[in-house]
């Protein structure tokens, strides 16, 4: 879930991927901005991100 929240934050703020505040979301794990971008790219290409986004919009 934290990966998704960071992707949303990046899209909302328009910041660079490398400027994401990973320490706020991952206190114990070592996560890089590249891994967040990897999941965004993967989910965008296979349509998963769009499906989740639409589901969240409908749910609200």
C-alpha cells in the first residue's frame, strides 16, 4: 500500500522520482526510488494502476 501512496504523492506533487520522501513511508525497509518507479511503470503498462485508480474513484 505504501508503494501506491508514494506513486499518488509523486503524481500529485509532480516531484522527481528521486525526491520522494521514502523514509516517511518505509521506516524499517530499505526502498529506493527506482523500485517505486519500477512498480509504477509495471502497473501502468499492464493496466493495473488504471483499474485500481478507477475503483478508488468509484468507491468514493
